[in-house]
C-alpha cells in the first residue's frame, strides 16, 4: 500500500508518500510566510496554487515510486479557500492516477501520526498548534476533548503578540529565542477554569506592557512561562482523571524546547512518560494525512463517486468516529 497525500488546511501546502507500514517515503512542503502581519486567507490559497505542482512533483520524485494505491487529503478543519485548493488538487491527482480518494480530519491526523512517530500507546494528547489548544484522549470510540483554550489558541496568541512586537509570521520560534534572554519574570494573567484555559487576557496584558516599555525579552520569557504552566497544570489533571500514564505533545508549538522541558518535569514527578513528536513532524505536514488515509482506506471512494467528497471547515476532533484499528 502506497498512499500519496495532500495537506492544505492553513499555511502549509504539503505532499507526502507513506507506505502501509508507516514509513515516510517522501515529505515535501512549502509554507506561506510573511515578514510582517498574519495570514490573509486568499493570499495563502494563492500561495498554495502557485506551489502545488512543484511540491507534488517533488514528493513523487523523492519517493522513487511510480505506482500509488490511494490519494488522501485533509478535508477538515481549516481555512476554506485553502481547503478548496486541497480538494481540487487531490481529486485531479486521484483521477490522473485512477485510484480511490479519502478525505481525513487534519487534527485527528496530528493525533494518530503522533502515535506512529513516537510509539506512544494510549496517551493524553496535548495538541498545541496555531488554531488548536486541546487536551484530548481516546475514550469510547472518539477522541474526546477534556479541556481547551476558550477563546484563542496558543499558537494564534503567540503569533498575535509577535505581530504586535514586530516579529513576522510565524512568531513562535522568535518568541522562544527572545524568551531565553529574558531576565525578569513579570506576573501575567494566569487563567485556568477547570480543564480549560483562557488566553485573550494574557495577550492584552502583554501588549499593554510592551506599549508601556517592558522589554521584548522579559515579556517573551514571562508569556511562555505562564502559558506553559497553565497547560502543564491542566494536562496533569487530565492524567490524574483518566489514569493514563503517557502524555504526548503534538502540533507546531511542540517545537518549543522549554515547553517540552516543563511537561517532561511534570510527567517525571507523577511517574508518567512524556512523548513529543520530532521537530520534523510537529507542524503541519502531509505525512500525517497519508497515514490517516491508510488507517481509513476502507472508506475511500472510487473516481466515479468523487462528487460525494467535500470539505468540512469546522469539523471538530470529537465529531470523528474512530472506526479504524
Ligand atoms: P492546526 O494544525 O491546528 O491547523 P496550524 O496549522 O496553524 O494549526 P501548526 O503548523 O501545527 O499549526 O503550528 C503553527 C504554530 O506553531 C504557529 O502558531 C507558530 O507560531 C507555532 N510555533 C512554531 N514553532 C514554535 C516554537 N518554537 N515555539 C512556540 N510556538 C511555535
């Protein structure tokens, strides 16, 4: 089984070939970036149209494969104009190869590929990306959301703060770099409500303090320490509630070394095992879409029925029935 997949939900257009054992035979991506400001949906979609042929050609060449059995693409959730580029491209590719097509949920793909790439068994997932901040676990045939960020997600909050202080997009890596140089911890709103966290107040406060002359370094440091502590607290509570013995950090914010260190310390203290996906697969990529396609291959649709496949920009993780092994 060789699955070729397309990822296009947000900033990244990616294509990857994965085999039935989960070996990644190729993984090519091109991410939309700006020096200033955030993502404008139509500009991102335009980026995807411009790079798609090069990315797909590169992934096929890198894989060394000529024959494919399945095309998979991320049909949900995501930015509608970007999802539309993905579905159109995936249908064209599957027709050309004359193979079945499957649309999969991007967030669920982060979870299942996290298991593939780390060897974790039945963890509590801490999913921290641009658009998501969720504590998730598999219970009763669905990935249930135990807790989440109530208003904006962690990556989005970091990017908004970064935009305010003159960092480009994405701002997370630069915030991490500046945080290392921070010397003074400044108290910021720490808002945990049961299993949920709230990040809009801390964003407003950090912006106010920056405008009042507090250094970027001290603010990046304090922002990271505070937000990561909120998530360590709620993740620990999820481990305690579920009795699970593993924590798996996934999503683009998993690239942050300090975040991993804090979660690892928490896990060690309570005898749990901490996993995180490698930097290569923490952010959006098509390898995870290919793997999810392989898991769901029994539901793939033949070319004559491609009209029945559509995008679903708002589908949540807990709306997906886990019907695969
Ligand atoms: P989703 O995957 O939920 O659709 P997304 O596509 O925006 O959302 P990812 O590609 O998984 O998300 O992650 C991107 C986010 O990760 C951005 O907000 C970026 O700032 C953040 N990020 C990347 N590297 C770091 C880092 N070193 N520290 C903190 N945040 C980081």
